[in-house]
């Protein structure tokens, strides 16, 4: 029962944080865009920002879709629904790559200290210090020549589709320092847990150590993943820009050039939701799994 | 595997392992440029132009040659030697690299000062003074800062401040302060209940002294150094990425990201085929080597500090 | 009847500052249904000895020589081919293939570790995994002793063991987490875990050091009653000689990685032929008229040990010898002063 109350409290705090960060973004946007009123183009005053914020939030909560506040040619919701699946698939793909490749390699590297996995993690560390945009620029000619004819990803050849999709995903999951940090963090957590006394005691009674290691290291591993999600989203911006993918981050860049208020705030809100959700999930996981936080 | 004991066991002098050495080597250009850049300070507004006065026919000559990249070691009319050649507008690439690193140094300095000060402040309120009135607001500010979508906020602020480089540095400092808070907070929590801190409190050492001197300086110096390195690296990363998207610093400030952008930007026809052209390559290489050097340096400091060594 | 016989065990560690001879040429034996007390200050190598017997030493190079006989089986059998050691005066050359050595040792230890030899540790709360219920950890040990036992049956056995170690409300404790238990209770849980397979030998590595004195006495009493009930032999490691007075049949004294004395309990407490270090330890617990009964000097650094006899800088007995320089130059071997009393000192050697 105590768990339930704690989780609800964390949820409420997360919602509050989301609302506050949205408000701050409204304030920032109000500084650089201008309002079309009947008297002509004017700067946003503080009251205007508050009004816009409240009406936007209430519209979002009641109708479940983003409002089109200022008159603009494009409809926010259609842009988002068009591009969301692309961006989501790229981001989800890189999270899958990270969880299925980097984290196990880091785990094995920290526990069994195999030479092969250490080599892999060193190589990954070196490659990951290259920024995403440089990696993309270097790889893009190769990608365009081999897989680029597909266009928006419609092709019957499975190999072409896999190649078309997987190269941006791999670049996204390695670059900007992400891959190296994650694998190093996982290695460090696992090897520091292995030195603990209860692992020694467990091996003294011939118990299987892997369940102990897993359960103790889930929380540190997930916390590094959830705190690096902002870098992942930032890298998605570049990857979409360079690999011609029509996702919402590309639309956001376009909207920032055009100063299209609706789209910017909607996409920024979506990103904030993702980040706040990952942070909430992190705390939720630690409450559920760690018995010491329950009392 | 061979082990021997003699009266003096052979190993590296404690303090330098292979990571630190390679890391320092790779980021040495950055450090070199930052030092030399002090002497270039009167030419910061138009770096490289000091060798080519505006009316020099060499510029015209270079501008006419639109389709070729200009890596040439031959000296031009003014019989200056260009180490890495010049770019399309006739500016010396090497000097621009140096001046770029000098700008990164100052920007990075602002970033780390802000992130560390704010980080220590928030961490003390959150973990040390856990019952004070300011704890809840500090917690809240920390969570809000942590949940911003960074790249969008940075771009918005760049638009507001008209792409000022130092505004970028300040923003990145603010956004990185959450990481510093978490690290400093972990250290404070680990050491808060130890007996020597209790003893220090009993002896009347002030809280400020305890946090800064005992907890941070004596016990978590290595992690702070790693955060400082990380601050420089993230400034370079963000700045280069944004400059590639044409959101970089204005004319008067030279950065490596801008050099990449200018090298590619005018050659849209070559973009698909070649990817990267000579004007951008030195800057790109410089970014890669410096970031790699910083990462290795951070890893070396962490390894030296851990008990595994 | 010796149920465990350790001969010339050596366990060394490589550290950045030099070679640490944690266990250096230690030999002792444990008789059936007897209690051996290993006594020594911190850093004298007692814990490493216990870990070496069970193969829990992970650092490099670890065990490099010796024999450990359990009943009639040498646990370090067949390992010489992976590890070659040469002593050239002060320099030791070790060639060891750690991977293969570990594998062979682990296969030698099957059916022994956790089943015939059990171990309990110094800080019981941190020796239990905080993320798993206490009952689960007992069940791990039960299922190790006999793989055919199912989940439900294991749970019943776990509850019965908690009753045997005299925990009140065992059904609640089975579902508890380690951080909810007090020190004494978690030590009882550890004893239950170690005894779940009814081992022949129990190694107790300073189990009462972190507990308060009343709980200490309870745990000691519990151990002794369980020893009588199940016919175990106990190796009790401690730095407190008064515990040895209470429960030991044989006492082994360790100093700087060496075993300096191995004698029946009565010999020690009657001051028969004892090593000067042991004498110093005895004097510091037995109330005397002199208030300055302490051993002068400090425990030596494990890396830079004194030459010759390791104890000679702190020894008052040196002056009574005919040739005191011998203590500085060469190390005495461990020899029998009486039939079952061996000692490592030039005074008592022939």
C-alpha cells in the first residue's frame, strides 16, 4: 500500500514538472516570436503568454490534440501524426540496439571480463566520441549509394529495408558520446556489484550469481539509460536532417526557421513528455525493485 | 602471466596511465590553440585576415576558383606560408583553428563555472540541508532543469539572443548542472554520515568549509575534473552540431563547427557525392581528435582514481 | 581423526606496491567434532586462509601452493601443472594460468563447497543480498545441497531451519528482507544458510565481532549446541582470545601470514611453551597487576615485512637467547615442541 502512495506521488510530481517546463517554454518562445493582432505585429507581453499557456493546456487536456493557435498554413496535428511514426521508430530502434547489444556487452565485460567484449567496448568508446553529424556525413554517401533509392522506405527487398533503416539507428545509438558512456557505466556498475560481500556469500553457497547481479544492476543501468534520453533525442534531430527522414524533429527544425509557434511548442511538449516519462519510470522502477525504499 | 617481486617493482609513476597520456596528446592542439590564441587576441574579429588585407588580389584569385578546394602549400604573392591552406574566402585555416580553440576555451570556461557553481548549490540544498526551507524549491528546479528537451531549448535561446556564442555557453552550463548536481549529491550523501565529517562538525568547522574543502576538494576532486572535461566536450559537441545546422555563431566569432559548415555549405552540388570537402576536413578532424582526447582524459582520471588501479 | 588437513598453503596477491604474502606456508589440521580457533590481529591472513579453503579467492595470483586434504581427498589436486613457483631468495617468480586453474579448482570443489564445508561471515547484514527475501537465500542453499528438492518443500525446510536457529516467528522472517533484521537475527539466518546442507565443517569468520556482547554469547551458545547436535567441526576465526578460552579445543595463532603456534587449548592457557606473541596476547586479556601489559610496536605492513622472524622487532624473548641475531637473519620453521604442540620460534626449536 505504501508503494501505491509513493508511485502516485511521483506521478503527480512528474505532471507538475511537465506543466512547469511547458510554461517556461512558452515564456521563451514569447521572446522571439511576434503576435499577429488586429493592430499589427506586436511583441508578446506577460499576460499574453499566460493566456496562451492556459488556453493551450486546457485545449490539450480536453480535446486530446494540439491546438492551432496562431493562424498558420499547416495543421499541427497532421504534421505530428505524419512524422511521429518515423521519429518514434528511429528512437525506439536505437533504444533496442542499446539494450540488446551495448548493455549485454557491458554486462559481460564487467562480470566475466572477456577480452573480446573489452575490445568491443574500447572500439565503441573511440567511435562514440565522434559527434553524430560527423558520423552521418561520413557514412551518408555509402548509405545513399546502397540503400538510398528506396525513398521513404518502401521496398520489397528485406535487405534494402533493413540497411535503409538500421544505419541511421546505429549511428544514433553510438554517436555523441552515448555508446561509450552507456557501456562504460554498465561495466562499472556490474564490476562494483561483483565486489560486494553478498556476492561472495552467494558464491560460497554455490548459488547462481547471475540473478543476484541482474537484480542489483537493473536500477543503475536503467538510470543511465533514462538520463541519456535527451542526447538521444538531440541526435535524432541530426539523423533525420541528414538521412532525409521526414520525422517530427525535422518538422521542428523547419518550424523554428519559420517561427511557427504551434509546431514548436507541440514537438517540444512531446519531447518533454518522453523525458519526464523516462525519469518517472526510473523512480518507479527503483521503488518497485528496491526493498529498502519501501518503508 | 609472470609476476616477480623485487625491491622496486616496476610500474608507471602513479599519476599517469596510458589513457591520460594519449588523451593529453590528442587534445593538445586544443590546449595549444587556447594558449596561442591569447596572442591572437587583437585579431579575433577577423582571424586570418591579418595576413590578407582586403584589397589583396589573392582573394580575388581564390574566389575565382570556385570549383576547386584549395589545399596548397605554395606560398601566395604575399609570400606567407599557409600551413593547412586557406578556405574559400582566403582565410588561413590553421590560424582559424587556433582561434576557434581559443573561443572554445572561453566558452567552456563559462560553461563549467556555471554548471559547477549551480550544481554544488543545488546539491547542497538537496542532500546536505535536507530539512531547510529551500530544499523543496531546489529539488523542483533540479527536476525541471533535468526534464528540458535540451536541443530545442538551446535552439530557442539561440534565436532569442541572436545566436550569441556566449549565450550558448551559458545555456549549456545551466543544462549540464543537473549532472554535476547528481554527482556532487552522491558524494555528499556518501560522506555526510561518516565519522570524520561528524567530528569536523563537532569541532566547529563551518558548513561551507565542510562541503567545499572536505567533501569536494579532498574526496571528489577526480569526479569534478571529469565533469569539467565533460563540460568542455559538450560545448564543442553542441556548438559543432548547431553550426552544421546553420545555427552557429555570427561572423565575428570563429569556431570549428562554423568552419565545417562554411566548407560544405556553398557546395550543395557536391554534397551528395562527396560528403566532406577539404575546407571542412581540418576542422572535422580537429573536433574528432579533441573530443576523443577529452574522453580518454576523463577515462584516465577515473581509472587513476578508482581502487582497481 | 583429521577431517581437514592444510599443508603449506600459500596465497599471494599482487598489488601495485608489491607482492602481498597473505598466507605464507600455513599448515594445521582440524579433528573430527573439534573446534579450532584461529587467532590473530587484523591483516594476519586468517580470513584469506578461510577463503582459500573454499576457493573464494578471486584476486591474482591467489593460491599458489600447498595441499588441502578434506578427509582423503586433496582439493588442490592436479593444480600444480597450472602454477609454477620459484623462490630465489627474496624474489618469487610465479607462472600461473589463472583461467584453467580456477576451472580445475572449481571442479575439485563440486559437492564440497556449500555442501560439506560451510562458511559464515563477519557482517551478516551486508552478506545477504538486499534485493532478495531472506527465505529465498536460504532456499538457494537448500537447493544446492540437494537439487531434487522442490520450491515448496524447500520453503518448509527453510522455516524449520529458522526454528532450529531459535528465531521467533520464523514464518514472518522467511518473507523479510535483510535490512529489516537486526545483527543477531541476520547472523542466525546466515548460520541457517550455512547449515542447511548439514556440512561436516563450518568455518566461522569472526561471526560475533560486529555484534554486541549479549548477542555474542547467544550466538556462541547456539553454535555450540548445533555442533553437538549435528556432529560438526568448527574453525572459528577471531581476534579475541577469550572466545578461544571458551569454545576452542585447539588454538592456532597467526601473525603476518604465518602460523606461529598450533597447540591444544590447555597448553596455551597454562603458559606451556608458548610463542612470545601468544604470551603477549594472553597477558593483555588476563588481568594482572602490571598495567602495561601490551605488545610494543605495531603490526607490520604486509608489503614490507621484517627479515628473519616476522615478530622479532616486537619480541622481548630475543635477549634471552644465546644467539639473538638468528631471529633477525633467518626465519624459524614450525616444529613440534611437544607431541601435539607446534611452534615457530628459535627458542623452542632444536
